[in-house]
């Protein structure tokens, strides 16, 4: 079995983007217009996109969420974000209902710069208990590249973490789009966010003392973290913190959205296999075919199959077992 922990509905019908444009142009309050996308339109978008690639690559299930770059927490008001998140999550639920064997829902949270996370905790509870979702995406920078909010370890996040622990669901730490011209969206801002989130967590070990079962997935292979693993080990040692293997790695995991063999080889050599969960972000940031291999850059299953740093047993854990442990609500969705 292969479970892809990192998928977004990037092929969603353009009607959704038009709805968002009108909502933001309507002012900061509740917009209320219905979204008109038929089941046939959803099927068409998926059959020619994610489902086609799933079948070609031998993937069994994708953890599916709204488009990360379109979460747009820096746009509009908290009220806009609540309505937008609910609309997007309901659409993901429709996808999961149409294709229950192919997709499991992961929700977008209604964040907004400087605002309480109470609405996010409420939406998470709705998505898990009413829609059957198995996790959420948490944006560490709702300001879209300007980092005006408090770090993820601040107690402002505790209402959300309390709900995550209560529901036993993890969060993938995933930024949205960048409105800072210094940071390209997927080439810089995404990887900045991954690396910054890891360092925030390293600096504040009290978080996981307060929430021992809290679980985070850092996407895109952890940003710069595995490449500079010695730096982070050394920083932890210099600050008198626990070794990373004994502390942080009990709660923090990395996906495999790394788009070349050498990168996956490094990831699987440096990071313990129990902390790596398969992901491709297909169809996402890099859609083309690598001229050096003749395969899609984001066909990460090929890299996992070829890396010399995983035995067959560990490879199975990376491809599915770790996802089932990280997302316990997923177990009810897959064959025994």
C-alpha cells in the first residue's frame, strides 16, 4: 500500500477561484453566495488530474486538502477566512464522498494575521467529527511572507493544539502564498516556512511537554533541515537541549516532497525512517518531467524505491505505515 500524505485540489474548477474573487471584493463581512460546482465537474477535474496520476504511479490513497497557495490567510478578514475555509473544506468532503477509496480529507484552517485560533479549533472539530477528516494544515505565517504573528510555540496556539490532541489528529505545517516580493511562493516561501517552523519547535521544548502527543508533519522534506542536520544538532547541544533523536523527533515528522534522487537519499540517510512519511504534492509546485530521468519531478515514489538507505521493511513504513500511525483516524478508511 502507498499513502500520499500531501495532496491539494489544484485542479479544482475555476468557479471556485471566481467565488473567492467576488467574496474579497464584497468587503470584510459574510458573503453568502452559493458555490455552483456539480459532481460531474469535480469528477472531470479529478479524473484527468490527480486520479489519473494516482493510477499511473500505483498510489492507493491521497490525503487531500484545499490548495495551500490559495488559503490566502493574509487576504480579507477573519470572517472572510472562516467562510472561505468552510467552503473549501466542504468541497474536499464532496471529493472524498465521490472517491472514498482514493481520498481522505485534510482541512484548511480559518487563520488571519493577529487573530485568535478559536475559529480554527472550531472548524477542525467540524471537519473531523462531521466530515470525517483526518488532519489539518496549519499556516505558521498567516501574513503571507511577512511573519507578523507569534511563533508556533506561543500559547496563542494552545486552543488549537488542545483540540488536535482531543481529536487525535496531526497538523501539516504549510504556509500559503507569499505577498512579499522577496520570497517566491513555492521556491522560497514554502521552504523558508518549513525551516523556520522546525527552528521554532527546537527552541521551545516546553510545547511537547505540555502536549506530549501533539504531532506535526513538516512538508517538502523539511526545507533546509535535513541538509543542515549537523547545525541543528549542534545548536540543540549548545543550548543544553535534548538530542534531537531523543526529543523533537518524538513529535515532528518530514514528508518526501523532494524532487530528485540525491535529495531523497540524503533525507533517508539523515532522518530516521520512522520520522519520514511518503508525500508527493502531486499535482503541485513542480508539474513537469525531469529531462534527466524522463519521469515527473514529483513522482517521489520512484526515489523511495531506489534509495539505498531503506530496507524493504523500512520502505513499507515510509510508504504507508508511518501515515497510519500519524493519522490514526485514517485506519478506518483503508483495508486491514
